[in-house]
């Protein structure tokens, strides 16, 4: 050892003067006990690092609370999620408009106007066919009821098991007045 270090710390002088003692781990008995001690240390360390596991009832309660919060917050979360998806899908188009030297706010406003116009155009195109389909719904319902009645009678299902007989009137559920 360095002499200056030995002068400053007298405890090191005693260690330096004594011959080194054999390592405890080199004895045969210690070598046999070493793997057991290592295994115990590893088990203790793994037990300390394991996260605690919550009981099943607490996990179910947490799941119910999270689903309830999401259900109650859907009025707030739905517009945010829709806006996020629109932003995600519209960002490449906005970037491509920026290559034509259109500023980002103007490009996003232009893209929003185009998407809104396309949505309105599609709604106008589908309005008349949807209106005709809604007007024909009672007739379609009675045709379906007639076919179900014919099918059930061909299968041998008696009239006592049927909810309603076929008629020209629109079907009204039995629980309504």
C-alpha cells in the first residue's frame, strides 16, 4: 500500500501488517452453502420486487368503476375521440397541402370545409331513398310477418306459439296500448 495512505489511516496499518486470511467462500463447506444462500437471497429479492396482487373482488370493483366512468363521460369523450381520429387521418392531407405553400391553419380549415361539404352532399343524396324506405317500412314489416307465418305453418308450429297472425295492418307489439 501507499505509505501516505497508511500514515493517514492507522486502521489500514494493522490490516497491511497482517497476512491475508483465506477467503471464507473458498472452504469446501462454504462452497456448499453458497448456492443455498444465493437462492435464498434471490427468493427474498424477488418477493420484495413482486407487485402486490389485488384480490379478485377489488379488481372487479375497479373494472365496474372504470366502465361506469367511461359510460358517464361518453358525452365528453366521444367528441374528443372523433376529433382525434379526424386529426389523425387529416394530418397527411394537411401536410400535402403545405407543399403547395398553403399555411397549416388555412389548409386544415380548407380540408374541414371539404369534409363537411362531402358529408352534407352524401346526406342530401341519401335523404329521399331513406324517406321512401321509412314510408314503406310498415308494408315491408307485414310482408315479413306473412312469410314468417307461412314458414312456421309449413314447419308445423301451431298458431298458439305465434305472437301475431298475418295481417295487412302494421305490426304493433302486444305490450303497447
